[in-house]
């Protein structure tokens, strides 16, 4: 396979470099306040958990202006084995989905995979440099399943507050679970680990220049992990505390995240059509339940966003949704804001109808995906309104029921997907 994507500076570093066992990639962009601590915790964790393993820390930096790479090197000390890789970001846009805020994130992961392959590493770990919650237990939780148990991919399981990550919990995770039959935390960045075997056999051969650049590496990796015949597990890494960065417009985030799943449904059609039910994947570490959300959630604003969609996108929704579903959505427009209720069964129906419309190319795919945003706002508002008087456990129960609905209604998707293919 071609290696033109590897920068000349990396080629120079690789010449004559000694093999390593563990590659730790730290992705940064103006993360001076957090990244040195991330790199130090990961390096110390590798030394404590795997004292006989050779470790290389690789800082992939997207042109920081605050001396992040220099601070990382200083933090690790003169004896540490650390490489700094400047990412080629000229003319590149931000990956809107990842909370890391690192441009050309997919390029960084690809370079790290290539370094791990060239240096014959058993494990490649990738960690966001803007995290505040990394500690020295992370390397053991991420790498040990690969080194000692033969796993191919370790995904993070972050404990979130009650309404944190609603796009993940109401759409990305339950849809992925229903399609591929594995209960995993849908991955939007933070940390993960790949085996050298996975890198060589699968990861490096992916369409990096086209589809991954369009849909983002994190969603791609998640679907790859559940759709390919791989051994995966999830690592409980505690809360995901990070230095917040601009994430872009919500409609673009929804379009990228959902578009990745819809796009890969076509690649893995034969895989997901035959899956029924779901199974939990092995977990490393003990989860810690968090409390309620920080700050108030403006449900009225979300309901108004849904109503704006009714005004602006009615012809588009009418194209996408069957008549009965469309009428039910239409009737939601008369609900009072403080009693707004978007039934979960209707939400699942909407998602499956959007997937079918995407598959059938009923209209421009980007326009279709963006048209989902007001519906997502409506369902999220309904969820918050219906559970705000309850604690975390009740919200988790509602998410569990939603997952079951996605699974039980899957025959609707399969039947119509096949019919549309005939």
C-alpha cells in the first residue's frame, strides 16, 4: 500500500529507529494547560504497568501557537522517548465531531498507525491532549486487554452526567447496537487502543483520503470495531473532563455522526441484516455513576428548534417520512412546550425512515442529514422534560428502553431496505 501520506519528518525518525512495544499518541492543538499532564500520566502509567515494555510517546500537533509540544517534551524529561510530529493542516478544516478540537485528526491517527506498524508495536494508544481526567491507570486499562487477552480494539467508556452526550445516547449508540448486536459506548473521541494486528490487517487499508476525511475517524473506528470480526472491549475511564473547544454547528455535527453510520450501513449490509438481539462486550475497570447535569437545560429553546423545523423543512420531511409517520410528527407541533412529548417509538421510526431515505438517495444526502437536527432537538427536549424530576438511574432506564426499541423495530428497517434494493 502507498505510504505517501507519511511526512518526510516521520520517515527520518523511522530510519534506524528501534522497535517498541507501546506507541502512545497524544493529539494536540493549543493544549498547553492539559497536554503535558496527559503525556506524563500516560508515560508513567506505561512504566508502572508494563515495566518491561518499550514505550514511545508521539505528540501529533496540529500547529499549536502556545508551545504545546515543547511543554510536553519538558514535562516528560530528557530521558523519555518522545517524538513530535507536526501535522500538515494547510487548508484543512476542523473535524467538527471530536471534542478534541484537533484539525485533521484522521491524519494524526493514520500516521500513528503507520508508526506503530513500522516499529512493530503490539499496541497503539491514542489520547486527546485536551483531557483533564487522564490518570496513570489508563494505559493498563487500554493496553492490557490487547497484550494479555488478545483483544483487537479497546474503546473508552466514559461516565457522563445525566443529560451529557444525548446525541450518543439517543441515536448513535442505540442504532449501532441494534445494527451490529454489540452494546458499546459509541465513541466520539477521548482515548482508544488498537492492536498491531488490527492496524496491519484492517486499519491502514481504510479509505483515509475520502470517506474517513468526510465522516471523521472516531465514528469510523466505532463501526469498524463492531462490524468487522474483531475482539473488542470497553475500558471504564471515569468521567470525560476536557478543555472545551468550539464544536461547530449542531446540524453539521449531526450530519457527520449520523452520516458515518448510514454510509457504513451500505458497506456492511450483509453483516447487520443477519443480526438479532445484542450482547454486552467485556469491560475493564469499574464504572462510577455521576450526578445530575451541570447547569440548566433550555428545553423551550429545543422545542422552538423543532417547531422551526416544522416551518422550514416540512416538504423535506414529507419526502423522507411515510404518510403515517409524517402525520404523527406534524401533530407534535401543537404540543405545549412544558408538556412536549415525542414518543420514543416515533423517534426510532423516524431514524429508520431517514436511513432508508439516505440509502435510496431520495434527496441530496447532506441536506437529508441536516434535516434530522430539529427532530433530534425535539426528542431530546421530550426526554429532558419527561425525566428532569428524576435522578440518573431513571434516565439510564429510559435509555435502556430506547435501545430495546431500536432492536425490536429493526425488522421494519430490514424489510424495507431489502424491498428498496429489489
